[in-house]
């Protein structure tokens, strides 16, 4: 057998079936669910009369929408969650997990937290597994040698119903960090530096393996931060070879295998490494010594520079699209070219998110805060642990007291200000030193200004009142043990935190075996649905107005801002489409239309979007982006490249994303769009024609995607026709990967109310 990469091995071990077109059906080992991207998926199951195929492989929690203020007086969700739309999403998830018997960590459970922190913390995430979640930062779990990636809501439903997902094979990319990191340089500096080198589209179509001495020296927490932001480099996923640090981290966690199953798992896990001579499609080598404390200045994670630098000057850039993007970013951020970063003052700081809310991150921030006070010009510093268990451990170490004495606000677990879907948001034009993963326009609040950096750098900025080089910070090193915990103390504290949840498995061996073998041949509704593969309107030939959009890196936050995600339906989103670009506030506070292309005739009725810049739909996995485009009337998007998840989500909703080289768009298509002319998109012939019928360009598309779009085929219906292959794989899995069986059923599920037959209807809330 030819040498294989880590990605090749994990991918191959999960192939259920390979289609003639080259598309793969992959088995999913672990599925994480939260309140924002799951309501429509569960509703789809109910409407089709389908069940969750493997509840033991599914784990749910709430994180995006919930308040992070003290829960000391939490009595019920109705009184605690003030925002009605947030409350509805949380209550909908609570009903869905009861209806479908899914294990759930709610707000009264210490184990509740951000999905990508809870999974590894519980031992639900294991090396060599496939892990998915309706959240783009699922790539976090790749730190364990897992193949982990974000999916859209249609795919969430697909996985719930079939425990599989349809995937094309990605390219292999390796980023090697040679040598050791300098003192004071963190994983956040490392990954921001990497994204600055490769750009936000550098990993598009690839799974990135991070390698090299600097990577292997990192802790598991730091590796998770690296893989978490692989998605910001455009990658489908990020992976790191599992090693002794990985195994030590997992051992003894509530859902980790034990006894003979542990030994069997360990033997397999040790084989998960790229073979000598394995071929990578792309290789990038970076010297660790070149990495210094790094922050971002613009509205993309690739806008990253050393803290010792100054705000860049667009006048030095010749590429017109890049230059326009820089000018827009600096105007939005309120920055003047050539201003030294360390002269820029901040208004607030945020320490948290799935990127940097683990115990290691909190310790790093506490070491900075200790013995200091936040600057007077800093209005608020939020410190938000990633889970209830991390919060408990931090409090055992006294970190909460350090933060509180420094004037920081110590919070409950949740996503918090990372994406501003909850009450933790910035006011317009407030500048934030943030440990989160995205600095998109409006990400942390309308007109908010976000700068990404490490926890230590964010804490230092809060103390000094401006961006600061952490290497020059004056630490208070008195009473060091209060913040610095030895490995032995760390293990003891962690054991104490987990002791209450190391529950004995209540099931007998026979009962457990029965549960593992409980793979339905297909329930009556599913069996009926197995012969039905329709579900979308067929896409064949479209003739329509093409709206011109001259911009690169249009992220999903820009396509549909987060305030429009608080819905449990797939429709009614057209008013939120490009909201920040289409509307501004008038003197009376009401929305006033801008001259954005979709507000101008004839583009109000556009069915095609013609984009000149790369990476359209980058960022979040939110399927709300294609839903909003579809709701407006857009049926086809033409661009040089697309974010991987957005591309998949579009196809699953009957929208056609077409990749055309930038020079051909600019020379052949964009002038016609700008003139208000119609284009004809012919999917069967894979052509784009002008009004005279002349062929302007021919475009490629994956054969499987073309087949589904032309015929209007639904992925779930197609997959249910392959039930025999799924059952065959599960039989093999039960033997070969027996240490993966059981999953979250080892954790006591929520005590819920009596189940409804297919859940409550929306109007019954």
C-alpha cells in the first residue's frame, strides 16, 4: 500500500460506500449538537417520521445564545433568558433532546459549556474519530488526530437520521513549524501568523496537518487552539498527529474507553500518523523563531501582524481589490495608516470562546492580571470559562479572585462575546482586545471593532489600556503558586472536578450489547422514505439578472448577520441578507437603504450573484446564508472560489455555486452584470451564455453534486437507499472499533418531561 497521510487513514477507515461519481458516504462517530443550528434539523426528522439513528453517538449542549451572568438565581429558562428568540431556541433544543432521547448538558449541569470544549473534556472526542457539529469551529477536535469539521443544518439532519455524511475527498496540506517557539509566544500567535502567511483561502479544499517540533511541544489545549482556527485559513479541517500527550489527556475521562478497550484503542491510535513518504498536495514550512506576539488589524483573521508593527498603508498596495478591502477595513476599524499598534487604545476586552477558554488560557490571563487593575479607559473585561467544569477548576485555583481583584468580570460558561448572539456584545465603534477566532464586521456587535490576540495579550491590553507587547509586561510574580499549578496539582484538581461524574455504567453487559446492536433496519416512516429521493426543485437552466459584487472574502457574517440566526425556521431571512451593506440607520433610527447592488434596479429581482473576489461564503457554517440568498431569490452564485462549508450548504439547498477563474469573471461576466444584462446558466451543459446565446465560459462541477441538483435529489433520501452498506459498516465497527461504541449513553441523560410523539409545535410554546 502506498504511504498514507493521517487524513487519508482516518478518512479511509470511515468509508461506508463510494459512489460511481467519486463521492463518499462516511460514517460519523461523534455528533455534537447545540441550539442554533439544530432546530430545523430536528423539525425535518419529525416531519419525515424519522428517529435519531445513534443517540449514543450524539451529545447536545447550549452555548451560543445563553447569558453568561451568574446562575445563582436560575429558576427556569423563562425568567433567566430575557431575549425571546434566544429563549425559544434553547427551549426548542430542550424539547428536542427529550423527544429524541439525546444526552444533553443543560444550564443547571456543571458539564454544560461550549461544544468544542465539552467534547474533549468528556472524552467524547477520541483520536481517529470523525466528529461533526453544526459549527465551523468543529475543526478544534482535530487536535486529537480526529477528522473534525463543521456542517450545515441540512447535514445535521442527515447525520441524525443516518449517522453518515456525503463528502468529497479533500486535498492534503501540511504546515510544518520548524524549531521551538520563543519565550512568551503562544499557540494563538502561531496560528495567527500561519493565517497571515497563507491567507483565509490558503487551505480551501484541503485538510491541514500541522507538524513540526513547535507543534509537538504544545499542550493539548494549545493544539486545540491551533486546529480551531484552521477553518480561518480556509481549510476543511485541521489535524495533529496523536501522541503520548494526547493519550494522557484522554485517559480517565468520563467517556474514554477503559480496561481492555483502552489497550485496543491505544494500539490503533498509535498507528495514526502520516507515513514516511506520504504525498501532500501542498507543503508550507514556517520557522518558529520568526513568530512573535501577533494581533489583527482588519476584518479578516489574515489581517495579522506583529505587535511591534504599525497599521498598514493601503497606498502601498497595487491590487485594486486588495487595496479597496484594506481601505474599507481601516475605515470600519477607525484606524489611521502607519499608527503603531501599541498606541491604539481599547474599550473592552474578552477572554473566552472555543479558541481560548480552557484552563491553560485562564491561567495565562490570570498571571498577567495578578496584582494589577484594569485601566480606567477600559469599560469592561469579560472572562468566560469554556465549561462549568473549567469554571470550577479555575475557582479551586483561585483564578476567579485574581480576575475580580483586577476589575475583570468573572462569568458562567458560554460562547459570550465571541459572536454576540447573547447579551454580551460591544456597542457601536467600541474596540475590543479579543481571544476569539473572528474579527468580521459586526461579529461582536453592530459596528464593533475586534482585534484578535492571545489571552495574555488581551489581559495585558486590559491592564495597560492599549495594545501591549506581552514580552515587555511587568508580571507580579509574588505568591506564584496561586497562579502557577504544577502537573501533579493540576491532575489532582482535575480528578476532584471530575469525581462526581465518573458514574458507574448502570447497564448490564447484556443490556449494553443490546443497545449497541440496536441498529434499526429502518423504521416504518424511514423505510417509506427510503424510496423517495426528491426534496429540492431541480436546477437545470436558469436565465436571469446577475447582480455585480466586486469584493473578496465575503464571509457568512456579512451575508447574514448573527441577529438573524435566532430562528427555528429556514424561511423569512431575505430581509437579513447583506443587512449591514444594504441598510444604514436614519436619524429616526429606522433602516434606510444604501446603494448596495441588491437595492438598485434591475438587481432587486436578481437571481444570479456575480462576485469578482475569492473566498465567497468563508467563515461560519451557518446554513442561514444560503437560506437567506434563496429567500431573496438568488439561485446561483458565480465566484473564483467559495468557502468549503458554504459551497456544500448551497448545493444541499438547491443553489448552484459556480467556480470560474477571476480573470474570466472580470473580463467576460462582470461587465454584463454591471450593465444589467441577463445571463443564462446551463447546468446540464455546464455553460454560462449571454443573451445572444454565445457561450461565455464553461465551468466544472462535481458529478455527484450535478446529479443531485439536476434531479432535485435529497441527500437523506439517497443515503437511505444505502441502508445495507450502513448496517454492514456498523457490524464491522462494533468489532474493529468496539472502543467507540457506547458513547454518550454512558452519561445519564436529561430528566425530561413526558415525551411528545414528535415534539411540540412552534405555536405551542
